[in-house]
C-alpha cells in the first residue's frame, strides 16, 4: 500500500479551483451549444476547439486534470484514458464506474457533436 503524500491546505484549494473550473468547462462545452445566444456558441467553438488542440499536442492528457493532479501530488497515469474526467464525474455523482475507453469515446463524441452544432449555428445558419 502506498503511503499518502501530505498536501498543504493551499495546494488543496488550488486543486479544488482547477477541479471546479474543469466542471464548468465540461458543462459549458457539453450543453451551451443548445443555448439560444451567439456568445454561447462562440464559447463552445473556442473552448472545445482549444480542448481538442491541447489533447492533440498533449497525447490526449487534459491540462486541467494534470494541473489538479500536480497540486494534489497525484502521479500522472501511464495511459490518458485512466484520467478521464467524465469517468470521475460519473463515478462521484452516480456511484458507478465506466469503462475508461468508453468514457473517452463518449467524451470526444459529445464534445465534437456540440462543437459541430455550435459551428453550424455560427457559420452556416
């Protein structure tokens, strides 16, 4: 069994800040493409677009999760699918675990779907 690493109060607050920022970005990108206002569509277009770019250049690792892990002093997993944020949210809110690969596929599908709808609403309609 691993010995737990002591994390300071300040580090925990920074980690919590990035965790809640991650929740905000996830909910925003996941649902604001449905909204009636152009600023919502631009937000999804930009935020999710940047997310895909970061995943591409960071071998599918999420920068927000990595920053949170840094402050919590949790080592980065060998496989990016093991740190899937949607998987963590489903497990913490609903109590069941999702296959890491399925969570990753769902995350990308839903994000790209919302990004495509926001793009269509911005540039075509």
